[in-house]
């Protein structure tokens, strides 16, 4: 369990450091992301981005465990 938490923490750290370059790839504006803008209200639900990130993390963890 501790190994998994360390890997997860390192993954989040790397994603945070690479975020300026990752945002140029269009993450956060994928099909499936919901954006509702009103006069004094903005709601953003990143469904497509969350799904993509989840799949990538799952693949990385699968490779690490095998």
C-alpha cells in the first residue's frame, strides 16, 4: 500500500510540474467536458479529461505492478 501511495504522489508531482505543457495539449477542453457559463456563475465538470487521466494512470500502475 505504501508503494502505491508513493507512486501516486510522484505521479501527481510530475503532472503538476508538467502542467504548463500539458495544458497546451488541450487537456481541460476535451469532448465530454461540461462548461456552463452564466452571468455571475461558471460551472466546469471535466468528465472527458478525468476519464482520460484515469485511463492513463491505470495503465501506468498496471505496468508497474507487472
